[in-house]
């Protein structure tokens, strides 16, 4: 999760007390991400195990 905040303003005009708020923008941004991992189990027969080991070794 990320939180960002910042402000943009017009040079000089944004620094004027009270009036500067009209020339300023304050922003806040929240970002949220999720990681999803799918696992698929497979049954392997003993006689196919050698073929699978060879295929995994080649990759």
C-alpha cells in the first residue's frame, strides 16, 4: 500500500496568506495492490515420472 500527498501552486501567488489558497492545489493519492498466486496440483503416475523429470531438466 502506498500513500502519496503533495501540493501544486502558482509561483508567488500561492504563497500569499489567505489569498494563496485560491492558487494552490493539495492532493492525496492512495494506491493498493494485491498479489494472487494460483497453484494447481496434479497427480503423476510413477511410470510418467521419468519423462517429467527429463522435461524439467531441459527447461
